[in-house]
C-alpha cells in the first residue's frame, strides 16, 4: 500500500497539542484592521482548538500529524 499524502496547506495551518487536540489560528486578522477594536484584535491573536465536528475530517487530511 502506498504512503498517504498529507495536505500541505493544512499541515502549515494546524498543530497538535500534547493531549492530541488540533490547534488553529483565528481568521480576520490580516487586513481592514482600522475598524476593528483593540480588544477584538487582541482576542484574535489567541489560538483556538478545532471544533469536534471538524476533527474527523482534519485527521483524514493530516494522517501523520
């Protein structure tokens, strides 16, 4: 059986925590920042955990992560 390929775009965007959960960065932080409040921009810096409904698909896309 051939090796499974990792989706490289996903591999660059997600990391695995010590407990096996997937960590991601939040969206809406790249441009049009003048109308967003400082508090909102500060909260967007924090990383988030991938929702449980998406984990099954993400594990398929990232077989060796």
